[in-house]
C-alpha cells in the first residue's frame, strides 16, 4: 500500500518532513506551505516545539507537513537536533516515520548544505532537494543546473524563493509525483541500520559535495559583500559592543515608552467594565467575585501584554535578521568567564520578556551542563511579570526627582533592579560551574548567517504565538489562582463586632498570619504575606492580590484611592525595599517550574531551582531590610 | 576519492610545509589572515566532527574576519567565501592552516589574494 492510497482510504494524510540546516529558510518555506493552518505543540517529554500543518496538494493528496528543528547533521549535538534525527529515523515516540523527506538548502551555501542531503540520501527514503533563496543566488550571478544535480543525486530537485512563494507549486507537484509512485508496500517503520558518520565519512561527504558542485554549478556566484561590510562595524572590537549596548537600551526604552498608550487603553477598558458591572449587577457574592476578584485581577495582568509583545518584537527582529548570533559572538568571552556559552545570551535575553520561552530557547545549547546552568539562571532575568510589582513600589516609595543632572531616580532604581538580577545570575552561574555543575569549557561552533531583512510573516506569526501563550496563561493558571484567592480572602466572613478588617479573619488572613513570624525578620506584614501566597503561583498576581487585600480590608479609602498611595502610607521604606529585593530573586511562577521540570525531565532540578532562589530571595530581603533600618529607612 | 598514494603524497606535502614554517594553527591567525586548511585534528573526536560538519575540512579556504573584544576570543572565520563561523581559539587550534596558493589553482576557493599568514 502506498502512502497515497493510505491517505485516500482515510487512514491518515501522507507525512512530509522538512529537514535542513539552520538559516536555510526552512521555516519560511514551512510558513509559505501551510499558512495559518499550523499546529504547534511539544514533543512528549521535552519542550522542543513540534510544528506541523495540513495542506492539500494540487493532485488531491492530503499532506501533513512537519517542520523539524534545523540541523547541520544527523549526528545530533543538541536536544532539538536529536528530535530531527529521531523523527527522520522513525525513533521518536508517538511519531510515525515520515513518508518522504524534503531537504531544504540555501542555494547560496550549497557547499556546506549539501552534506546534510548526502546523509539523508543514505537513509534510502523518498527525498526531494529544495534549493531555496534561489533569487539571491541568481542575483549574485550564480547558475546551477538542477537537471545535472537531479541526475547526479537520483532525486527530484526544486528551486524556490520561499519568501515570495516562488517554486512552491513545483515542490507540491514533486510531492504529488512522489506520493503517486511512492515505494509500494513501503511498510518501513524505522531505520535501524543508521550509524553516526565518522570523521572520515564526513570528509568523504565533503569530497562528494565538491564533485557534485563541479558537475552542477554552471557559474559561480560572486561572494556576498553586504554582510562583510556590516560585520566590519557590528563585530568591531570597540564599535560592536557599543552598538549592542545601544540596541539593548533602545529595546528597553521602547518597552516602556511605546507600551504606554496601549496599556492606558487596556486600563481604561477594564475600569469601564468594572464600572459597568458594578452599576448593573445586584449586590452579591457573584458580583464581588467578578468585580473584585476576576476583572480587577485579569486586568492587572493583561495590561502587560503590550510590553511583552514589544520585547518579543525586538527579539524576533534581531533573530530573523541574523544579528542575534552576532550578539552571542560579542558576549561569548564575557559569559565564558562564568562558565557559560555565548549562545546562552539568546535565551537569557528572551527571559527578560518571560523565562519560559527563554528556558525553551536554551535547547539550542548543545552541551547538557551549559544548558542546565542557562535554564537555572533564566528566572533571574527580570521578566515582565515582575514589572507590575516594581512599578507599583517604585511609584509609591521612590521620589520622582532627578539626580546627577537629569537622570530620573525612579528609572535609576528600576535599572538597579535589572542589574541586580543580571549580576546575581552571573554569580550563580559562576558558583554552579565551580561546584555542582563542574565540567570542561564547551566549544562554541556557531554559524554567523548573512544578514537579511526580517520576514514580516515570520515575525507576525511569532508574535501571535507569544500572545496566545500569554493569554492562555491568564485564562488558566492566573484566572484559577484569582478565583481561589478571592475565595480564600472572602471566607469565612468576619465575626460579629470584628475590630480588624474582614480579610483578617479569612483563610487568607489565617495563612498570612501563620507566615508572618517567618517573614517578620525581612519586614513583611501580614498583608504582604497574604499577597505572596498567590504570588507564588504567578508573581504578577501579587499586585492584584495586594489590591484585593487592601480593597477588601474594609478601609473605605483604600477602595477608591490608588494602591500606590495606600502603600506609601502603610509601609515603611525598609519594607518596600525588602519586598523589591525579594522580587528580584524569588521563584514565584509555577509555569516556570513546570517548564524546568519538562526540560530537564525531572523534578530534581526544578526543586533545586525553587530552593536556591527562595534562599537567595530571603537572604537578599533580610540584608536589604536590616541595612535600610540601620540607615533610618524604618 | 584519494587512494593510498594520494594520502602519502598529502602527508609528504604537509611535512614539507611544516618544515618550511608555512603552517600555523587557525587560532593564532589574525583578522585579515587567509589560508588553506591542511589538517583538522583534535584529541576529542566530537570536536573534530563538529569542526568538519561546520565546513572546516582539509582543502577548504579560510579567512579570519574578526575576533572578540576581550582576549581576542572568539574568532569569526569565513570558509570558502560562503559561510562564516564563530569559534573559540581553543577549538580553532585544532585546525592547521597553510598558505593559500600553494596547492595550485582551485578557482572555487581562491580569493585572488596573496597568501598572508600573520
């Protein structure tokens, strides 16, 4: 039975896997092929993203296209390259062997990319070679005879310009042809005789590629010049790091200033909704749950969507243009001083938006120890969920004055909090590398791809993914935490003739009061203790929780007054600083811990991370509180 | 593929260049330096394979483009005028480089520049 008839009989669509080296335009081709009909998920046990999409070929075959992680070789060096190898060989759990492979290569870099094709050809599976970015190759005067290449290799060869959808019809036609005459009764479910290529086998492949190119390349293209010229500036020993710093500064500046308007809209919208609900609902428990619990809480979190999207916009643009690897190049020596790989810069930068995609991005780091250290310190990068707390406390306790001729004090404190996180992360990495996670310095072998204009479709799809993940988090974890928190702080109701605010007598108050002795040495009162309980699940909830705690405290003024004013009046400066220090380190995000567990495949490292961050947070808060008290901040 | 005789000739050629002091590890080259790879050998098999997979293979032409701002590490190396790869000095020293124009005209890889070893 052929793959085609299998599909026709309705068993399943034919499965085509896209395989190719990084920077071959594979994902762009995948986006062009499948458009919006993509499904992203995870491979079981790891957070390597599984991307697939359904389409119907002109010949009427339903096809599932699978976009495999970029890989230079089937000899996998990193967890995501291992996925590519295992899927291609039919070893991946819950994945059937693809019916055909499409090897995507960069036509301007065939000398390097055809080697992977030779590895794939040895597997003996139906295979199509795609020469992508053909327009760039032609612009440089390069002429390749696809007929000669196809004849030499014995497989179909298609040229494409994935970004402009050129050649996609040809590719689909070839897929049709393969499916029509697919190896009858194939029945192969796995490839068992594959062995890792030896160094000499790799050398032999290089020679074979040389020979193929001599046959097929009619005219050499001129080498690329723009990238060289740009790198002369961007990788310059002095200008390079300065430009990187300026870019990072611009990025964080944009996160704060561009996001202002959309954040105001969300704020206004939520306030309107709250007012409308207050006006149109009967006084009841349900109303209290909706208005005080859900709308206020969700509003306090959704408001950070613009900042997260702007941060990711920058990251996606830097990544798609090819600059991100330059940043890794520039940072490598600095990071290797604490035993990290330059590649760790990319996941750590993503962690400024959210630690979870950062932890996921660490999968591109080949060595397990390097990767583990990167994962363990990712939560120390100031993620956007900390911002609400920082903004609130800074506004309440740091005067809006300027120091040293024009630098805003509030901004300076914010910068200090970011810097503390970074320095803390580097210190932790250094200590881990010297103690628990000792090991050799791992090699850095990283392609610096040619610069190109970012592809808007890729960037938009990436942003859409991030927004979906964030909103899903709000809809699941954060929403349920808010409902639980509302319940805990509403029941049981205050007894007759109560002197304390109602929440004092609730379950939340009970938990807060139980924790209070433990948190008193670092200056936290029972209100903070209550807010920290839900804040352990997702840190941004703490602001909403503080709002709830003070709004429900029966203090009429607190409901209407801004939380800022309330806090400024009821907390000491030392307490506020201590809470800020706590927030720099504390592991307050269930989703991150879950991601670490998934990524390291054990609770061991997730637990370790929780414990060490908790200890650091307590220590930092304790020192901050005591020092602030001694200096008169009480 | 190279026969046995071809390998012997290569080894002889390598010995001649080493004696003449015309070879050096890639890690010692400075930006602007160009050359042809004579040997890729590392005590660690995985590093050797990693280098080979990224295009550092005997016969390929290399040009050192940049180095990092601290300790001149890592290096950015252009291979055969097409792919640029970043690697650290330590790994780069597993790549032995000889003069560019010594092995006759291979137009695909030659840059037309004089062999400059620094």
